[in-house]
């Protein structure tokens, strides 16, 4: 995953344009993405697909002809979605188009102007401090024209047509944790899950932020009722603790699965309530959809100093953190996949586990005790009203131990799956 | 308000009689009270309106003819509702009729004998200690005779006929915090609300404690179903923290509004559950009515040492505390007035706030962030099931910010009020 | 009770056999038990009544003919349910049949082999250390043959046919706290309750662990719907704090009664959730029955070092602890007996307690205040939806005070019992 982040890091992306397309193309052949191209001007709910934006070059030259700010050196230097411009300005005239971070004098901020036509440059405060009064030649050689918005989609079908949605935004330029970490993790999830048997179908979306999920939801309105769980993948490569943001409803199976996994994974995981501020869970969780979509991240966007600056670079992302994040996502998937409800076929008093070889006979073997406890919990609570996740939570045992006990009990015919009516 | 307390302080009040009438008359013209006179003997539920009590004079003279205890010096000196008496007694014979506070030797206690015919005097322990053996002439020149129980009522009609009830007891003699502070604050509420547009109707009661609300409830039994919220006003002039006592049901709109306001007003406000011990919320919260009436006070009655003694005087009440209490009551009224439920007319994905001028376009303006957050919360939760108070609570934002955001969204046609079925 | 424990301590008991019968016989005449004899081979749900086990003698002799381990010295020495055996073995051959506690070198462990035919001896580590290599003569003169499983039952009928179940296991050999303390306390409960008027019927079971309640439940399946509360009595003689284990449902009247009593009894009582690991509450709480049966004990089984060793002897049990445990059980019974629901016949406003002699008239008598508070709570909450236990909990007052107030109010006709529909 770290290699993936490193490979994609230099590309200049935006919510439309060739950088986004190139990013999705690079995911091949690991991720068999279907690319969708949606024309400029398409109405999607309250929004309109914007013009497509591409950059050739952009710079500011000083009076000696030296490029003091150059998009070629760092793609954050250009205000994302800048309209074309060419001219010579005094520093005074230029200033309203320059963005810096006075508190972090070495970092370049990341700024966008998607929905207001403007141009500008982002630079470090030190760069700005080094610019003397005088006139500057400015070139913003971009195109903002009718074209397409691109997004990638991949469906891994399962036994059931109900879907688990995994969505990441892939529209940020050279920013590593937000959100190339999410792109890399989502890609790895596709690879891993494509090799496993699946109960649920899995739909993966690689979309531009905000407008991306809006486009997808507008084009798939009726399909959303198939979504039984979903996760927005963002900021998963730094070394912060896990942070799970609940879905709008807050108590869906997805929420309970994620909280269960985080409770047993160790570390200082934090669970927080849904709020309408954040990433694309805002759209999935709008009241007209109210989908059971949460977001599992490490340090949430906006809460680490490097956020949306040039300091969110390859040094912020760690291979081991990405790997641990993937493990955590897979644990949640494991709960969603395995969370079934059974009925104890011998509900009156305990069955005699001993004569079925499921109970140590003389006692005292500590290693067997947890296994026996798990079996007793599954038998006791499998009255048709408790799922295995319910049982794991009440027993305060990790889900996999409950699943293992369930398999043993199924093996001797003591359980039967309760099929939904 | 402090002036009002000071003006009313010298009057000797009781649950009936001219002191109570005079107190209500003094509220004119600020408070356009309707005075009700209910005859002695009227049956009100389990109770009977008592005889009317009035005092001309009352004293104890020592053998030298000197008045050692005199109602004219402090109206607490006379056991409230003392029957007429005239005679000469030894100190020994007198003692069963004398009430003191040995632990607070300078304070005069406040005692009553409404429902048992008796006479007596309250005095400081020092006064009693100064009384030598010997005979004393006693005069209790009171009248306890058929008459009337008086109470004041004022209705400020609103758009709706549903009512908010505000009730204070006005039967205590020279006791400042309990409850002239309540009388003054209730009067100020009448003045303030009479000048504002009102969604709800407001009914104010100035009643004698216990028997007063019983009389009112007995005469207005069928009207109580119009009461959607209510507050008993008592002990609001001292410098203690706010204390809100919940209604019997505990989770009515009134309770939630009061708790919301106290959470955001700062300070160490305490919220406590209903109990059947207290002031007139006991009657409003009796099981046959179970009205949504709580009580907002500062230090509750019985929990400050000066309670029901001569030390509950003008020095215990502070003008700034009265003003802050009034503000708190008005904040609760503001929530009750403004708590409506809306429906987001663009429920699928967020509406594009930017093109409606409701979203800062380049970002980074901190002052705009809270306003935007409030709008996002209102849009996200306005699915018809959440009132603005629900939204403010879930967003953990003050109610007025949520109302302001709602107004902006109404202005651009993104919301519609949900009318109750 | 301590005498009872001491008297029964020497008897060798098991889940079947004469030791169990003798134990029940000794409870006469205090406890009028009906003895049930269930034949070997009887099917009871998933289980089968085992063969009956009896012991004549059992020992290990060294080469000098000296008994180095002898059942006659301590009945724990024999692996409970050992099959007959007679032979001469080397120490090496003997070792797999010997059980010790290396960490507690002076204690004899208690081990059983009910459902696997085997023989063995339990001895202290010091005894084992003292055994030299060489050959040993072994005699296990037991019988394991078709016979009967015995259990004792006693029903104290009450006004109502609904039952409170009290169950203890009586199958352990010389182990004092687990569970002769339970046998003694249950016997004392029978004696005490037999002398009192009873609202509910009380059923007492003296059974072998696990197989005992299974037998009873299999033979009384339809009767279980009469059980409205139940307690499993175990480990009630040590000096540990009280520990109440909730029923499977966790919020039944029994659970609430026990928690209420423990909250007011003082000490560091602990309440814990049901788990399917423990004593016979496992069977009563199996999903096919789901009976409202909890367990009140002191230090729970398995959590004190002497558990299931020879150190669980008469020194571990204290007469005062047994007495306090009995008191606690009786308090719970008192709540179950007294928990009725009333309706306030004067629901609109408070009734005038003063003229009924229920209210102190001049005030200030502290001793009367709690009594008055209790009356106010009962009046306020007796709207037909709250039982006296609900009221005690909301008022945070001990149940008996609420009952006393209820009696006073009934005495003046202010309450009426609400009969279930």
C-alpha cells in the first residue's frame, strides 16, 4: 500500500480532469475498475457537474524572469480549479491571489475554488517574504471547459445481492494521508476480498469528494436500498489511533461491528457520533438517504497540523499503519460476513457437551475454558433474537471466538440458522 | 425587580387577608392582574378554603408594660394564622406559645398554623433569654373569620391557545428571597412578554402556597389540558447557582428546554429529578394532573440557612442575580417559542449552499464556520422527526444559533415547517 | 445454621447415592421434604440419569501395608464417582490416577468423574511427595450400578399459586461453604417462611448440581410458568461481600428486588450480569425456560482459593455470616411479598394529610419527615403504573418505609389496590 501511495503522490488531481483519470488507470490491473464519465452540465440533485479542469503550466516570474512560484515544482502551488490568466501585476495587485500559512512558514497550503471562477497561487510564507515589491509576470495556463467528471466503480458480487459500500475520495493532488492512504487501502481491500468467498456483495467507489458521491447517488438512487453497511475510507495512513465516526442512525449493524472490532483491537480507539461535517459520509447520510455508512480513519481530517498542506507528504504515512488499518477494515468485514442468527435446537437445559466431545471431562484445562465459555454463551443466547454479534457483545468476547464456538456446535447439530422471515 | 422586592417586603402577608390583596394591588399597573376572591368554605378537591385572617396588633408586654415582642416591629413575630387571644400568663405558661431558633440566636423563625387553631409568637433566642420569670400580658388582636381567599391571574394571549403557566406563591410575610424574589421576577416576565409577539399564550398566577394552586386547579380543571409547559418561580434572588427541578414526567419539552438553556448558560447549574416535596409543583404534578411543570430556582427552599427566618431579608437578594434569573427564564421561553419542526426540501445529498450565498467560497473564515455547521445540522436532521431543540441538543450548539441557521435556510426555500397532523 | 453445616459436613455425598439420601433425611423434621427417587437411565431432555454410586472403602497401601491415602480419613481423597478397582501398581502406574494441588501443598483437591468411567485419588502434594517409588496396593470398593437419583422438594403454599423457587445443590461431599452453607440457609428459609403468612407459594429444591435441576425441569416442564421469581443458594457462609448474579433477562421483579435490598443493606455488595457459567441458574436460565432466577451468594464459586479443596472446611463458614445471608434472603422475600400496585383515590392535588392526623401540624419534627416523604411519594406515584418497588426506587428509600407509608394511607382510605386485569 505504501508503494501505491508513493506512486500516485506526484500526480496533480482535482475533482475532474486527467490527473484523476490517470490515478484510476494506475490502479489496474489490481483493481478492475469500471470508469464512468459524466458530462459537464449534468444535473445531479441540487448540483451540476462542473466543467473539466486541466493544467498545462502555471508560474509567477519575477522581474528577472525567474520562476518564484512554479506548479511544476509542487502541484499545490496552483489554487485548484484556477481559471486561465496571463498578465503582469505588481506585488500589491498579486497579493489577493496569494495564499500562505503565516503560522507554518515552510508549508504550502492546499486551496480550491471549485464553484467560483478565480485564479491564485499557494506558497510558503517564506517564499512570499522573499518576494520584493515590483512587477511579476503571471501565467495560469489551465483549461476549464465542457468535458467530463470521472469516477471509478468496482462490484464484487457475493451470495447475497445486498451490498457493503466502500467509498474513498481520490481528488486531492499531492497529499499523502488525505487521501492517497484511503485510495491505497481501498485498492488493497478490493484485492483481498476478490480472493475470498463473500456472503455480501461489495461495491467500491473511487470518487471526487462531495460531487462524486452526489453523482453516484443521483445515478443509483434506487440501488441504495441494497446497501446494508458502508464505510468512507480516509486518513488511514498516519500513526494516530483509530477513530470511528458512526453512521447517522448510529446503531446500525455497521456501527456495532466497527465498535466491537475497535473494542477488541487494543489501543486508544475513539468512537464518535455522526456529524454533518466531514467527508462523503455527509452525502450518504443526508436525510433523504440515511444510509448506514460510517467512516473509519486514524486522525480525522482537520485534526492534524499537516492537514491540507504540503506537509501531508510521504513522510506522514507509514507502511505499518496502513497495514494495521487494513486489518481493522478486514475485521469489520469479518463481522459483517459472519453475523448470523442461530436457534439452539436443545433449548431446555444445557445439552450434554461432554458426550459430544465438546467438554473437557476432568476439568482444570485453562486453554479449554474460553472455548467452553463461548459455546455456553452461544447456546444460551441463541433463541432466535440474538445475532452472533449480540452474543459476542454480551459475552464480552471477540467475535471470532464466538464464530468458532458456533461452528463446533453446528458440527454436532445443536444449532440451526434462523432464516429471516 | 429589586425595587419591587424592597417595596413589598414590609407587608404582612398570609394565605388570605388584606396583606395578600395589598401585595397584588401594588403590582398594578405593570401587571394587569385579574383578582379572584373565593369564599371561605368553598370545597376545592380534598380541601376547604379557610377563614380569612387579618391582624391589627399583637404583642407581649412584661410586668413593666414594656412590649418585649411586638408584631409592629417585625411581622414574623406573630405565629402566622394565630387566633385572637388576650390574657396574662406567667413565662412558664407562655413558653409553649413561643418559637425560637436556639442555633441562630439572633434570627426570628417563620412559623404558621394554618390548619390548626392556635396562637403564638416567634422571637429570637436572645429575646427569649432576656425575658425574666414573671407575668406577661399578651394581646393577639387578629380576626379569623369567614371571608375570601384571594389570588391574581393574568393571561397574555398568543397565536396559539395552548398555554405556558408561570406560577409563584405570594403568601409569605417579610421574607425576601422566598418568595418576593419570585413575585418580582414573575411580574417582570409579564411586563417583558406583554411587549413581545407570542406563539403560545402565557398564564401567570400569583397565589398563596399549596391552597392557591389547589383552588386554581379545582376551578380550571378542564383548562389544564391546554398547559404545554409550566414553571414554578421561587427563590430566584440569591447568589446561588441555578437549580432546575424537573417535572414529574421528567422529559417533557419544558424539561428539555430548561436543561438545554442551563447547559449553555455557564456556571454550575444543577438539574434534579422531580420529588413530591417542594413548592406548588407538587400540586401541578399530582398524578391526576401530571402537568409538565418544573421549577427553576437558585438555592432551593430549605437548603440555605436563612430560609424561613428573619435573615431572609433584603440583604439576601441581589439585583444582578434577579436580572440573571430573569434572563434564564426568558431563554427558556425563547426555546419554547422557537421550537418548531421543519422538513428539508432537498433531502437527497446536501444542497449547494455556495450558489445560494450561504457558504464561504474559499474557506478559512472561522467566524463563518459555526454558522455553516448550524446550517448543516439543521439540513441533516430536518427529516420531520427532529425539532429544533432536538437538533440543538444533538449538535451541542445553543438554540439561538440553530434558530438563526433555520431562518437563513427558510430564506432560500430549503426548509418548510412540518405542521402537526 | 452453623450447627447444620457441622452436622452434615462429614457425610460423603455425590450426585446420587446414600450420602445424598442421608443428608436429606437429616433435615427432618425441620424441613418436611418430599423425597423423589428417579431411576437410572431415565431420559431427562438431553441427559440420562446416571448409575447410582456408593462407596464402602477406598485406600492406597504402601509396601509395608500402611494406608497412605484413605477415604475413611477424608472423603475428598476418592475421585468422586470412581468405578471399582483392585490391584497392585507401581507409583509410576498409579500417578495418572492421582490428583494434587502443587501450589497448595497441604490441601486435597475435590475432583469428580461423573460422566466418564474412571477411578482415582485426590491427595495433598505433601502426601504425594512422601510416597516413595515401589508398588502400592489399591482398593476402590465402590458400586456404580442401576439405582436412583434422589432429590428433595418442599412446597409451602401461599395465597397465590404463583411460586418463588429456591434451589440449592446438596451433592458436594465434605465442603462447607460450597454448598452446605446453601443447604443450611435454604433449610432455615423453609422453617422461617413456614411460620409466616405467604402471598406467594414457595418451592424449595435440594438437588444434585446440574443433573438435579435438569431432572426437576424435565418432570415439571409445564409447572415452570408459575415461577415468578427464583434464587439459587450457594456459597453463603463465608465472610465475603454479597454478590447477586442477575437472571438471564436481568430486569425481572426478582432482579430489581435483590438489587434494591443490596443497595440499602450497606457493605460493598456487587451485582453482576447473568452468564451461562455458574451453578444451577444455568439450567433455569437456559433459553427454553428463561426463568427469572438469579443467585445471591457471598464470594462466588471459583473466586476464593479454598474453592473445591479440603480447605473449604468448617473454619471457612461463620455463623454470623450465615445469619446475615439469611436476613438478606428474607429482605428479598419481603419485597416480593409486599410489592403491590395501588391507586391514589384522591389523585387531583395532594389530599390534606393534616386533618387525617398524618401530617405534623407545626412542622420541624425531623423524625416525622421521612414518614411524610414516604407518604408523599406513594401518593404521587400511585397512578396505577408504579408498584411499591418502583416507588421505593424512585424515592431512593428502603422498601419497608414505603410499605409502612402505604399502610397508613390505606388506613385512611386514600389508596386502593390495583388488581391486575
